[in-house]
C-alpha cells in the first residue's frame, strides 16, 4: 500500500494538503530499509500509524509537547516509540539524540512557529544521517503574523521560509567570492533543498565540489595563480600587486560598505 492510501486509511490530513505527492517521490525507495524516523508533532497519531505501516522495518519515533495516551490513540505498535517534550527544548532534543544517535528521516509537523522550526533544525541537523532527509511541513505560517510569521516584509523576515532560502547558499559556498568568508555548520553538508507548496525538503549529503573561478573563496587568489602558471612566473610583482593588493583592497572596501549598509538598515 502506498503512502497516499495509508494516509487516507489512517485519517491523516497529509494527503489533503497533497504532501503525499512529495513524500512518495522521496520515500518509496526507502520503505524496505531499517531506519530511524522522527516525526515532530503527533496530535492524534494518524500519520504516525501510517509511517509505522509503511516503514515496517523501521523505528518510528514521535515527539509531542503534550502527553500522548498510546492506548487511547491506538499507538501500541512494536515499531512506534513516543516521547513527550518540546521541539525547541535543547535538553530534551539532546536526550533524544543520545537515545537514537542518528535519524534517517525527520519530519517537522510540530508547532509551525518559525522560531521553533528553525531551532529544531539547528538542534537536529547534525544528528541527521549523512544522506538523510528533513521535511518541514506547513511553511505557510511564514506568511501569517498570528503564527509568528511576517506577511509584510517577505524578503528579510525572520521566518522558516527565509531561513531555508538563505540556506541554499550553503549549496554553493565554495563559489562565494569573499576571501573573508567564514564557513558555517551547513556548508558542504547539503546537496539539495526543494521548495513545494507549504513543504520544504532538505536532502543532506556531501557537497564539496571545487569552484572553477575562485580558490578558497578568493577570486583574487585564483586569478593570481592562473596568471603565474600561464606566464611561467613572469611579471610576478605586477600580478602580485594587481590581484593580491589592488583587487583584494577593492573586495575589502565592498565588504565594509555592505557591513555599514546592513547596520544602517538594521539587518542581521
């Protein structure tokens, strides 16, 4: 039975939101594997039962801020494990990681408040398997101020949608022509981020392809190295001055101007 039928069978609203179309793309090839699958936000446990039936060989781990009565919700299945706690509680999340070590799939169907979604991702990302999948549902709350979103400042709002938009830079971190750039904890560890209607999918994976126009985030160093190699060390002083001093000074000036602009505009 595919996920769509299971969501319908267990009365999960994921098929109503058409999330099943996204999940089927990513999960069909994984259903017979032995995995650790974490779902944030249990509610009535409908989707938890669907996951448990779909991934028969896997551990289905559910967390919820409310106490869940497994008997009442009919969640007493051998591959379902439930823990009570908040998705943004560091101590709780770290205890969970200590128990299960690694997760292969994480599904955030929790509070849907931007601050909680972002914090959960930051806490859980490094416990996600090297080739793991992270799903964030109901991202429409990014555009609703009653959920802590911001429908008035779409470009710079501190929402989950903007967080993951900015995270796409980590896919191309080696192309950033800024010799002063400092790597973050996601650079080189994400191979794909896909945005669908109200759902985001982050595919973790090693991504360290070298750039062909910068070296160590420096266009200047790359051009200098290319020139020296091409002209066999002729005009060494000329190219050193041009790329190592003049061009880098220009880049530093742009960096300072951008820093001042962001401060004046009160951007983080």
